[in-house]
């Protein structure tokens, strides 16, 4: 409007001056001047109204976007610039509508998932107000019998509370001062037992909040305990039956011979039977002894041991095996010192090397090449950890899941104790033991990962 006034005003003044200078009647000059002024005023007013209308349309569209009303759309205009802007706003409205629909769908799905969980999940602000809670938490926070409060304060099956509850006024008030993860004992009627409590700090809408998760540990422990007992009983039943079945069979046969009165004629049979009974009893006793060794492993007495000297000591026990040391092992093993219990860790190396030799031996016997059994040793290390690899050339591992199950074995005369015992020893040294198949070649490898000290 200002630009229009500035442009038009000189022409109006010029027209008035020319009329005054030219021989034009005064009344005609006044009439023309008034008409020009009216035309100018109307033009400016029309421009203002048109601009105001366009701005109002844009303002209404923006207000609709702010209110998340995406049904309002701008119509095409004759003004190209305004039409382009309206198209952009319409495109933005459509995109926001799609995003909102997607977010609402994800929110409903999240609410359904969280409300189906038995775990209690709630979000609390710094003032101790519960802003969000799943259905399990709502049942505890605001039960029907809670004095002065009812579930009407909550949106049914919604995570966010319409009226935030004060955590200190609920049975879960004590968790507000807990940090990190811990096990808590609950005495409430609906929450008796031990619960795993996890707390984490989050930021929502620029406000510091705390996320709490409580889950009952009894069900998890019972499930794990049941699985452990099933595995143990399966192995014990197998081992005991292997010993008791031949003992019972031979005992019944010996009893029938004695009842028949011809014991003196079958002394060889009795000797053989007693020998089998003695062998199976010894085997069962050895099995129980191995199990006791697994269950009562003493705490390690650690000291600094050179990796190279410890491996060399164990390797010398296996004279019939050819050991292949990698270039990395030869260069670095003398500089690596481990804080370990020497006797226990030597037992780990013996178990793993023995398994590698047996695996390679089975493959060599299957092929029938008659060559010396080879076991490779390699390592990788950095400033904090060392990984020792014991690599065989056998057929590989077919059942990786049950390798460390106590008493599980694929060997004819195996006890199923060695790998589990080795894993416990490595774990007591703050390390890890895993077995996996080789990627590019046939065979498997045992990997021992331990913290180290480089000198």
C-alpha cells in the first residue's frame, strides 16, 4: 500500500498542478482532483482488503496445522506466488496428516503391547508425579479401594494419566529413591515376592523424567530352575541307567544260577558278572566324583604367569601331537602375562587341547591317511584383552547349543565335565570361553578371551 501511494501520489499532484496552470475552470479542476483522490483511496483500500484476506487465509491454514486439523485445505489462487505458497502448505498438511496417523497407530500398538505385559512400567517426573503407567502399574498405583482416588482419574487402557498421581502416595512410593538396577522385596497384597527394579533417566518435552520397570523374578527363576533340573535329571538318568541296567541284568542271571543249584559249574560266569558289576560301579563312582569336582570348584589363586611358558608346559604333555604355532603367537606370547591360577588354567588348556587332538584323530582315522595329528595355536591381543585360539582339523561341531551343558558329551567314553569345568574356570578369571566352527576350512576352534597385562 505504501509503495502504491508513493507511486501514485506524484501523478495526482502533477495532474492538479497542470489543471491549475492550464485554462481549465476551477470547478472542473476540483472535480477531477476529487475523483482522482477517490480512485486512489479506493485502490489502496482494495489492495489492503485483498492482502488482509490472503493473510487471513494463510493464518487459518497455519492455525489448523497447529491444532492438528488437516482437513482444511487452501484453494488455488490467481496470484501465482500465493497459489504456490498455498500448494506448499497443502503438501505440508498432507505429510503431517500421514505422519500423525502413523504415529497414532504406533502409539496404539505400543499401548497394547505394554498393557499386555505383566511387568510394571511407569514414568515419573522430578516432582514425583506419575505421568505414564501401563495397565499393570495402574492396577497398583490407583486401585478401586484406594482412598480418595479411583481409576476414573485414568484414561482406560491408555498409558498417560489424565490426572498425574503422586508416587509417594502409592504402594510404589519407595522406588522413587532407587537408582540403577536392583532386586527389591515387595510385601503388597498384589506384589508379594521379589522384583527386579530398573531405573533410567530420560528427557521428554525438555523435562527430566525417570523410567521405572519392575518385573517379578519368581517366574523367571522358576522357569530357569525347571530347565536346569530337566537337563540335570536327563543326564543323571542316562548315566545311572547305563550303570544300573547291566548290573540288574547280571544280578538276576546270577540269582537264577544260584537258585538252580549249579553255582560250582559256572564260576567263570560269576567272575565275569562280578567284573562287570565292579566296572559299572566304578564308572558310576567316577561320574559322581566328576560331578562333585564341577560343583565344588575352588576359588582361583591368581598370579602373573607368562602365556608362552604356560602353553609350552602343557604342550610337552602331548608328545604324539604336532603343534603348529602361528607367527603372531611366536612373536607375542613371550610378552603376554596373565593374572591366573596356574593349576586351574593349565587344566583348561589340557582339556581343550585334548578335545582338539581327539577331534583331529577321529577325522584322520576316518580318512586313513596315517599322518601325525596337528593342532594349531594362534592369538590376537590389544592393550586390554588376549584371545587364544586352539584349532583342530576335525569334522567340526554339529551341536553348538549343548556344548557347555554339564554331563553332555558326544564321545563314547566322555564324562561331559571337561568343557563345563573349563568354562567355569575361565569365567572365574573374568574371561570368556567359546567354541565355534572354522569359516574357511574344516574343523573347529576353542577361543579363550582373558584380560591381560603387557610388559
